[in-house]
C-alpha cells in the first residue's frame, strides 16, 4: 500500500516535536517532501522513479532521453518491428568500425551504447534516419505532491525512510530559533546511508547473466 503524504508529514512533525505545526507549517513540509524526492531521483538514486515508454529518435547516432529524465536504464526493442535492441560497449563499437557514425542511416536500431559520464545521452547503431522509435526505461523526476487529502508519495514505499530523513535535515537547516545544523547534517547522512544500502541490496538481488551460454 502506498504511503500517504499525511503519514510522512506527521512522522516528521512528531520527530520535530512540532505536531501543532507552529515552527514548521504543513506547507513547508510539503515543499520539503518535494525537494527530498527530487534530491533522491536527481542526485542519489537516478533509477528511483523509473519510466518506460517509446521515444522517437533523431537522425544520426547521438540521442537523448526525455527532458524529465535523469539517466538511461535500458533500451529493449523497436516500436514498429518489435525487434529487440542489444546493449554494446561504446569502445568495442568504435574499435570494430572506426567510421560507423557515417554509416547508412536506418529506421531500426540493432545496438545502443551509453557513457555513464553522460547518463542522459546514448548512441544507436546503425545511425538512425530520424523515423525510428525505441522502447526505453529511464530514471525520471517524479511529479510534485500538493498535500491534498488522500495523496501518496510519488516514490516507492521503500524510500519513505530516506524521504523523512531528508525532510528532517531540511527542517533543522531552517534559519530560525530552532536551527540546528549538526542535526541537519546527521539526518542527511542517515538518508545517504540508507540510499547507499538500498543500492547494494539492488545489486545483490539483480538477475545474474551467465558469462557463457548454459552456465549459471
């Protein structure tokens, strides 16, 4: 069951000993919740809010994920033919054919390659003619919550703890008589630790690919 915005705000208010919302208003908590979700998806866990959709390609090899995206996760198939697309290493692609960027442009994509230093960009082979479309999975920035009744957080329930810790960090950083930068830093560190451990857990349970066919 999705976690409600009200539950998150109330949890944060209890920890702050401010359930009457005198020092930190509900509106401030809603704003901090949105900051927390954007921070998680934009800086700490780029795959925290995955989206999957068909994306039209431009002519050539260089492509971009949608504007709201943070990082490419995978490309699976072409939209029209449903032919699968395989990931390849950019260095290998360049080594095998030094002139592949000026190859014959086609509609279908056979391979894609990406550089982790530019997570919003990817390359396709063969060069596309501008009429292709592929199904991609990418990390995105979630829609903002408004704090309305019955509303739930945009991210998975698994991120509730981290969201609340970031909200507490932002609350204690507020320039007021209650400002406490040491507590602010401590709560932010707790959030980062939790997100780091979640990443390790994802790697541990990720499907394993055999190095040789038929080998587990």
